[in-house]
């Protein structure tokens, strides 16, 4: 799908690399290896992305390093876009019919942005009629792909509505944090 919006395959690969590893710094040769494209094409796209302020270029000793500009005006939008092409989204949507009838799937933005969340924090919230054994299998695949455990919770619509209405701190802590909607609308989720 992204090839319609970002026609340059090399630029898409570079952006995906940086947005899936938001804390990483890369030098040219490593980027070339990671995206598996010609060095000249990578260099040209890095220049374009640096000029657009998407990337920050920094010279250290005899190497030039590139990092994602977290103050870039479109940072949040691209973070959401690339989150929806990541392993979490792909695994969940590929198995959506097996998981059950879901109304909302919300992912904490910190899971994508930093790759970290506090142990007690929920990273993904599933609301609807869920087949628990299936969601456990899907989340095991997601955790395997991400290389770490992900804290998630499952609720029926009724339980979710009740806990929201009764000002449950667990639910409201999740709802107040920045999130990425994988299914459903955020406005409906928090109202």
C-alpha cells in the first residue's frame, strides 16, 4: 500500500528502517546493508530526507551518522503509518477473523516509538468478543517477531464501558496515553 504514497522503493525502505528503530543511529554502509539497495540510490534518498528535515545528519570522526528527527513536523503521522506496516499490525490483521469480533484494537504509541513500556503498562488493548486461545497464539507470534514480551489486555464491550464509566484507573491510564488505533476510531474509544 505504501508504494502508492511513497513511490521511491529505496525511500520507503529507509523510512521503514528508521521508524521501526526510532532510537537507532545509522551510517551509510549499514543503511545500504539493511535496506539492500545500491549505495548511490541510498545516498540520494538520505540527502532528500535530510533536506526535508526527516533525518538528522551528524558527522562523528570519519563517519556520517543519520538519525530520525523526532521534532520533524510529520514524525507522529509517519510513526503511525509505519506502525501499521509492522509485525504487530500484520499478525493481528492477518488473523482477525480467527481472533473474534473486535470493535477496538489500540496500541500504546510508546511500544512503537521507544519499543519500551513499563512492565505494568498495557501495550495493546483488545475490546470485543475475543477467542482467548486464538489471541494468545497471535500474540505469541507478535512477541516472537518483536523479540520480547508484550503486555496486552482483553475486554468485552460491556466490561470496557463499565470500567470507563466507573473511572477505573487502569483503563483511564491507557486511554490518556498516546495510542495508535489498529481497529476502530480513537474518538469512539475514549468518549
